[in-house]
């Protein structure tokens, strides 16, 4: 033991020794705090005594899109929150740590840097299981993370504390009896499959479909309401195969779809039966997410993300002045066209359209476009033969907020544009074109952030001159509170 007595040492030496002593002390504590952690647990192969050869791996967390989650945090009543359960896909990533299970199913990984990871257990022919957001640190029991620390996690068997894998179920051909896609099971659709009887899709099930293969449901499809996501995505049979799977066709009425994640399809869901409800679901990297040729579709609280063509498409030839479709509380992000209508009337409320080439294409007759928000879109709303009320929306920084266009199959437009907030100071807030308007357009009683409104409008006062003008006076001098999403 070395004692330092201030009175026997020169002052500068005393303080030098003291500083060195403190540095050594804190460096030891810091070194201790950075000690690596570990995980251990047990996996089981359902019905098998030999549970060896299961690959258990840790992956970095998937990074959610910040713009999407910013919108969700600011408006929690719309869309879907991006989190590990709906964005992490292990086949797109490389594991950081891996081990194999022993005959009795036990596994252990040591020397793991403290942090948060996703765990994947998998074996060929047995599918895989995910456990999300495991916190590995040096203050776990014996320096290890154990399954009992998340005993209530949905991917754990509470009674045995085991991660259980089930054999992969191959699906193809015709199914004439009722069918259930079960929680915690992996299904591989290797060829076209037709379901003639009712189908239940449980949350926590995973359906992987080979490229160019489709699922046809001739009877009702209903989702279980257990709070988990059902995943429907491409089965990646080859890392170089860029083809998508064809998608799902619903031919019956009264389908109820909740908490689906549908990815990598040419057309995610085609609706041929009336009264289909799709809620709290996420569509990502599809050609078309949802296409309806029936009536009474109800699309609520969904996220349409990275869609090449249409998020929600309606294609009926008959017009209507009675609302026959509902599109409420959704987020359309980086979608070429968020909503394309043609025919039956739609209630379009409380949706957020951002970074879309076309937010809404309003064609043929009557829609309600009310209390939505539009930001960074090339064309927020396109009017093709539209007679919609466009009211109580927020238009932020779009290249064109409301654009009048024409097509051979539609007439001229005459929407009423009222009680909206126009925040942009560049581009066009309202842009007419030749043969697109029936008469002068009523755009009175809106708030304009810019003082140079004429610069934001293209009508008969511009060159080349058009037939009609946009009437924007009287205008409001204050932002309209409580509108938009």
C-alpha cells in the first residue's frame, strides 16, 4: 500500500500522483462497464428428440425510415408504426454472431458486445423464428441473456422457455376444406394455390410465395385478432431472382384483413368481392398494393411504402354520387400513385401523402377529399373529370398541389377548393390546362402563406392563355387551425 502525505511531497508531485490515481480508478470502472455479454437458451424441433443443428444468430436492428416514423409520431391515429416486428427481414442481412444448438437444443454465444439485437433461430426444412430487440449487456444474470428474461415474448413458449421450430408447410394446388395459416408456422407456396373454403390467417404466421406464383381465395378470408403481424412475402429461392410473386385474389364478399405485412408482389391484393376491410396493414415494395373492382372497400390505418405503381386503385366504369369506398387514416410514402380512382365515389380523409409522384388521381365524378396532408409530392391531386370537394387539407411543399389534366375517357373537372392551407411559395398550388375545367374554378376562402398568389396559379391570366381562371378572392388571412391529418 502506498500512502501519499501532502506535507511530505512537493505540491506539484502530490497533485500529479492524485491525477494518475484517479485516471487509473476510472479506467478500471470503464473497462468493467464495457465487459462483453452473452446469450444462452434452448431451441426445440417440434416432435423431435434430436434438436441439434439449429442455427442461432444475432443481427443488428433494422433501421426504420425516419420520415415515416416522424409522421406516425406526430399523428398516431394514422398509418402503421415502423418497428422491428414489421421491418426486420433476416434474409436481407448478415448475422453478427452465430452458433449451433446441441442435441438437447441448448445454445450459447459469449463475447457479445453490449447492445440490442434481433435473434433468429433457423434450420433448413424447419423455417425460422424471430425474437426482436434483445438487450445484451453485462448486467444480465451471470453475464448472459436468458430466455426467461422475456418469458412473455410472443415468440417464446411460456411453459418450457424454449424457442420452438415447426416443419415448413408446403402449399400448392386446390384446397376444398377450411384452411388455417397458424401462428408461428412458416408456409412456402411453391405453385399456384386455390382455396375453395373459408380461410383464417393467424397473426404470427408467415407465408412465403415463390416468384410468379399467386394465391386465390374463392371463399371468405378472415384475420385472427391476436395483435401479431401475418407476413406475406416473396420466397427468395435465389438471391439473383428479381421476380416478384403475383399476389392475392379475393373473390368472396366480407373479407376481414388485419395486421398483414405484404411485400414484393406484382399486385398485392386484388378485390373482386364486395365489403372487404383492410386495416392496420403494411404494403411494401409492390407493383400495385391493392386493386378493387368491387364496391364497399374499407382501407384504414395502413402504410403504403415504396410502391412502384398504385397504392390503392379503383377501376369501375360506373360513376356514383354515393360513397362506396372508404380510405381513411393511411400513410402513402414514396408511392408512384397513392390513390387512383375511376368510377365509384370515395371518402378520402385523414391520409398523409408524401414523396409521391401522384398523391391522388381523382377521375370520373364524385369524391370527398377532406382533411388530408400533402407534402413533397410532384402532383398532390390530379383532377380528371372530377367534381370533388377539396376542403380542409394541408398542402405543404409540393411541386404541383392541384393539377387539372384530361384523358380520353373523362370529361372536364369542376371541383370546389375551399378552406385549405397552402403553405408553398414555389411551384403551382393550382394549375389548369387546356380543356380541363368546365368553368372558372372556385378556390375562395383558403389560406395562402405566400403573398404572391398569382405566381402559384396557372390559369387564363398566364401565357399561353387558357379558357378559365382560378378565383381565389376572398382569401383567409390566418392559418386554418385543426385541419389536415
